[in-house]
């Protein structure tokens, strides 16, 4: 029996449970795990016989807790290599004002910065509170993380998008080289 315990914000419990328990049920069905939720404390208890299933359920719960809609979090079910990564902005700068500035740089005007990074890397991104959460394939996660770190360190958006375009071109060339 594998067990995982996760603490989530009480404001995200509704999203985790879903209408009529649909989201919780889908996670349980896809992972073969059982989920118990303490709605008052925000404690989530996940258990099951299949260790990978329990860990995948924990990833999906974490993604929903970090601001992803259940539908976006469910991309973790599409491929077993899919991973989740969290960047803690409070480790970069403890000041709430600086964290707000960093979130703004990552999101960009009207969300266009975040959307551009998502489109160019095929990584799902959620910016909530003190964290930036990424879901994607490992190689693409590294590229998206590098782009976000560039923004955090003060690089201009144009520079970051040029970097991403270069990475996309390299990936395309690698793919062509693999087949030809």
C-alpha cells in the first residue's frame, strides 16, 4: 500500500472534488487510488496498491491545488513521462511586492507572456500565489523553466521569445536528423 498526504488551500477543494465529485472520481479511476479530502483542513489523503498510480494522483492533486483547472491537470494522464515542476518565487525573493512583480513579468500583458511560453514549449503553466507550476514532458519543461528564469532574472520578453524560437528550431532539426 502506497500513501501520499498533501495539504492544499481550502479555496481549491471545490475544484479538486468537482461537480458531484466528478473530478475526484476521475482521478481515482485513472490512477486506481482512493482519495479522502478533509474540506476544513485542506488535507488530502491518497492511497492505493499501485505506487505509480498514487504518485500520479498526487501530481494531479498538486496541479489542481496550484491553480490548474482539472481539465488542464488531466494532461498528466496522457503520458507516463509527463511531469510537474514547481518554481517557488518566495525562494527567489521573500518580498510579496517583488513576487507580484515577478508574477507580472511571467504572465505579461493580458496573459500574453505566459501564453506565448506555453505555445512555444507545449508546457502548461499556472502562476498562483508564490508559485509557478509547469506541466509537460521533461525536455520541454527544462526549456520552459529556462525561459521563466530568464524573465525572473530581468531578461526582456523579446529576448526570451528569441531563445524559445531557437530551442524550437533546434528541436525540429533534431527530429529531422533522427528521421533522415
